[in-house]
C-alpha cells in the first residue's frame, strides 16, 4: 500500500502545479483571465482524453508499465515546459505532461477497488489524504521557492518525485495486473470476473451530479492563488501559502468522510458536502479580513474533499458491465473535462462581471446538484447502501 500512496502523492503534484504558477504566467505571457483559464482548459482536456483511453487499456495490459511510463512522460513534459521559448511551445509541452499525468488515477483506483474489500472506504480516505498532503507540501515548498528559483526551477523540482516513482514502479511488481490479464497468464476463464449488463441510466444520473459539483469547485480552486494575488492584494509566495489551507482542510475532510461512509449513505454525505461547499463559496464573495478567508478556504477544502471519497465509492458500485480501469477512466474523464471547461468559463465571467459576481454564478450548479442528489438519496437509484448503514 505504501507504494500506492507515494505514487498518488507524486501524481497529484501535477494536477495543481499550473494553478500555483498561474499568477506568474499571467505576467510572463501578458494574459487576461480568460486566456489564463484557457491554458488550464487545454491541460485538463488532454488529461481527460488520456484518462478515458488509458483507463480502458489498463484492463488489458500490464498496469505497472502504464504507471511507470506515465510518470516519465509527465516529468519530461513539465521540465521541458520551463524552457519553452513562447506560449505555443509551453502549451504543447504541458499537453504532453497532461497525457502522462492521466495514466495514474484510473489505474490506481481500479487496483485499490479490486485489492481491498474490507474497510475500503477508510482506505480510500487515507489514499486521498496522502495525495492531498503532498499537494499541501507542494504549495508550501514551492511558495517559498518560486521567488528564489523562479518558475523553471519550481517545475523541475515538482517533476523529481515522478521520476523516482516511475523508476520504482518499473522495477517492482506490487501493482498487480487487471483481471482480464489472468487468462493470458495461464488461469482458467472461470477465474475472470464476468461482466454484468450495463445500466447506463443509473450511471449517467450520478455523473450529472459529479459534473455539477466539479464545475463549481474546480473553477474556484484553479484560480485561488490568482484571486489572493489580484483581488486580496497578497504577494505570490504568500498566496501559495494561503491556498495550501484548502488542502489542509482536504486532509481532514478525506479522513472524516472515509469513516462516515462506513456507516452512512454516500449520497447523503455528498449532498451535505455539496451544500456546505456552496455556503463557503458565498462567504468568499464577501469583504472580510484575510484570516477569515483562510478559515473558509480550509472548510471549502474539507467539504469538497469529503465528497470525492464517496463519489469514488459510488462509482465502484455503479460499475456493473464495465472494467474497473474503464469505469474509473470514465469518471476521471468526466471530472477532467468539467475541470477543463470551468476555469475558462470562470475567467470569462470574472472579466465580464467581476470576481464576486462570478462566485454567485458558480454556486448555482451546486444547488442543482444538491437537488439531483436528494432525488438519488430518496429513490436509491444507482447504488446499494453499505451493510447495516442507517440512512441520514
């Protein structure tokens, strides 16, 4: 399990390195907020395509090779992007980084789902906690380094753990193969889990709730360092420290949500988390002291991270008829496409109407998502409640 947690930590650094350096990119390439959001959109769109494609492939070929080569590709693209002579080359190189980054989550979620049957929700909680802790450290360390070694140095430092984990995964055999590979290794077809008929209606309803939540959370999260610099008047390094509080809250939220999901209906947990995520976004639209913003961002991180644990547990229960890598690839693809589009939309709304008005607009999807979740909770569409689990 340790290698799985360390790999998650190394991979998650790539998800949030661009938001961290975004204030500097605004200056370097003379971008407006819409253009800055567009960079994130391209990055995440390539991640989405890679997640869907490689998640399905991982049900058929050796997973450790996918993970290893993915780490190498991500690290190479990120390091090279620091030397990009212009914006076009920078976007090309981070697109390569995105494809490498996309290999990890669909594969590792599938491995965990297939490997651990007891206390799976707690294991998912610790797994997310480990990735969030790494992001927190990245913001703290890179926030300190960015004014001393610049963007190029920060990008290189961030890529080092990926190179290490890519080598470790390549030289060890602790990841495991997909169920579909067992037959090629000499096992009978009886040992291969048989797929059940797909129920797309249940899956689509749930994915709609994921989209509605992620569109709001990703929009604000992608712009947090920029908001602190351009709207709260912080220096770039200090803004990175402030953003780290989101991930500090996420650590606590992941652990608590993992424990709660062993007893309570995951739909109810996500619904409550979504409601309070919207409340924190509305509070951030006010005029408040900086220390209040930091507390609210910590809560924002806790509630949104708690939703992720239960989201992953539910998608596993909705996976009938799909390979595990395939279904988690679909989930990551949906999340990433949504995350790709929301920063660009958020940037355009800021440019057109202002920061606070943009927050009002982006709480609407959370309200809609809560209504759909309430319907799912009432009808139990798409899931089987945990054993002996009282409903909230």
